[in-house]
């Protein structure tokens, strides 16, 4: 993995890197701790894996902590996740007890690190309660919500709001996700690392041998969705769309994904997906280990089109990854996908399997449109969704909080 900023000059140019160093000067030596709930799987882990080394390269003393929990704990936090995304998910007293006890046990392990830090970024609801367990905190605490929280289920939001309102600031990916909270809210979109194994350039030979390894023929269009097996990613809707498409066009569908250690529902969803595919030889379901970054890179590049037909989506890094590889994306018309997919420019937004089938057909019949939209998609990611922009926004946020901008603005 790349651990310094210098090689990114080749992608974004020297001024962008020089500006990052300029902003970071005032933060030299600051102790910054990020906390989330899994080291592998899902977009948050992807981002933290590049963010920590690059913050360190900028002279910031950044570290990454992961809260530990057992299966019942992750069932509760999955309920939080689903509830924030609007599902009437369960929340019993027993579940609250499981959650609170597990976070308390983590607080014992992490308290001194967190209380001494200058900035603590708590990612998503799983570790949110840590704040109230660190009464002697010195630094600024920021709650970073990666989830589409635009219409949270009231009961779950009421509980979580009590845990996050004491933070100094929160970050959401889109204005629609922001919630009534008594502190400044920042809008920062996620990003990808263009030099990571997942996104770096790879040879045509490697792409071809990846296809061979998984016995994916290269003689017909390949439509791919890479995702955790999660109902919000709508893999069943993708299969429905593909079945409609294949009545008129001979193509193949690849659903590639794995699980995240903090997502206990994956196995059940995978079973539903296998049932829906009904052994159709044109549909391949690929279960990948958490470190299959180069494989995913090759599969995205080998694809004719990429789908991300989510029903709810905080951002959708898989969309960014595909666009960076010059692929138009057919994405669900929800959440952060709307920031990235713009109809007829970088892909198509769809609401139903029928809509997805129609757009796939339209694109597959017009290869020149695939090329043009793919080129636009790559340029759009370069300008908006690479890690250098993301890092700059984290730096300016920390500078703003340190300089008391929040106190000043919100004193009244
Ligand atoms: N991913 C992966 N292996 C998988 C499925 C997904 O490495 O089997 C990666 C994917 O490439 C992307 C991230 O996990 O970088 C998923 O982020 P996204 O924002 O799309 O969805 P999330 O899982 O966070 O809801």
C-alpha cells in the first residue's frame, strides 16, 4: 500500500499535494484517532485504510482503532444501521443493554487514547456511545455518519441522537442526510484511493487471467455489481433486471461480494440471491474474501457496464470505483449514488428492475455512448471523488474546529 502523498502528484498534479501540505502545517503533531467497527469490508474500512497513512505522511499523529464485539452486539448495531436507513428495525431494552455493555468494555481499552487525542472521529453508530464514556476528553469529537440517514426510523434515531448530540460536530455525505443536532454539521463526500490495489491501473493480461480464473467468458457483455450481500444493495432486483434484459440481449451477470465482520445478515442474503438466480448459467455469484482488491479491480475493468442498484446508499464507493475505471454506472436513484451518477453523463439513475433493464439495453446497443459516458465518469471522479479532495476537507474541518469557529458561530 502507498504510504506517502508524493506518488499522487502523478494523478492530481503537484499543486494539490502542495496545498495539502500547507493546510497540514498547523496540525503537525496533532493526535487524531479514528474509530469504526471493522477493519475489513465495506466502504468505511476502505477509506480508513488509505486515510491513516496519508495523514501520518502529513505529520499528523493519526491512528485507527476498531471496536470489538460479539454477534449479538453486531445484530444490535445492524439494527441501528437499518433504522437509520428508515427501516422499522427492532430496539428492545435487552438490545440496548447489549450495546451499552459492549461499548463500555471497549471504552476500558480505548479510554486513555481517546481522552488524550486532539481529534476523535467516530464512524457510524456502532462506537457512538464512546463519547459519554470518556468524560475527561481533551480534544474535539466528530461523529462521521456514512449512512443515508435522511428518513431515520424515529425510535432508533431518538436513542442514537442522545448518543451523538454531545459531539462537537458531525459529518454527513449529503445535505439530505443532515439531522437536527445542536452542533455544526459538515458535508463531506467520501472518496477512493486511485493508487490502491482496488483502483490502480492493471494490465490487460491480468484482467484476462482473472476472467479465466473465475471461468467468466469474454465473448458477451459482462454486467457486474460488486457489493456486500445486503438487501439494501438489491441483488435480487439486479437479477430481475438481468432476466428482463436477457429476453432481448445475450449477456452475463456477475454479482461479486463478500461480507463485513460487522454485518451478520450476509449469509442469509446470499442464500436468497442464490435462490433467485435459480442456477441460471448466465448469472455468476462470486463470494470473495475481504482482501480481493485486485480481483475486484480486474472484474470492474472487465465489465461492459457496472450496476449499483441500491435501494438506500450512503455514498456507494463501488460506484466511484467503476466510474474511475471508465465505466458508466446504472445506479439506484437514492442517496449518495445521486451525487455521482448523472443521467446521460456518467450513467443512469433507475428506480425499478424494469428501468435498469431498459437502461442496460439502451447502453449495450450503443457502444459509443458507453465510451463517452465512461470517459465523462472518470473525469468527474478525478475532479470530485479522489482522496486528495477528501483529505483536504478533513484538514479544513479540523482547522475550523481547532480555531473555535464552531464556538464563535454557535455561541448565540
Ligand atoms: N468490497 C470489497 N469486497 C466485497 C464487496 C465490497 O472489497 O466483496 C468493497 C467495494 O469495492 C467498496 C466497499 O467494499 O470499496 C463498499 O463500499 P460501498 O460504499 O459501496 O458500500 P458499503 O459496503 O460501505 O455499504
